[in-house]
């Protein structure tokens, strides 16, 4: 998903129209899904990085 919110240049736009606009609800759901995916990827990358550091430190302590 790229681009701007469907609100841009919308002729039906009013104060607090997001609550009833189906186009905005779909747009918002897509944004929320992208955010969830990014957070998951970030958590996974952080876990892998920490695991590599742990293994590296363990191997270094055995060498001494």
C-alpha cells in the first residue's frame, strides 16, 4: 500500500468522517497490518541479535 489517505481531496469529507467512511476503515486496517508486521520483524531481529551475542560471549568465556 502506498499513497495518501483516501481523505485527500474527498468531496464527502466532514468533521469526524473517519468513523463512518468505509474507504478510510480499509486504509486504516492496511496501515495497522503494516505496523504489526514491522513490529514483529523488529522483535524477531532483536531476538536473533541478542541470541548471537549470547552465543558469542559464551564461546569467548570457554576460550579463557
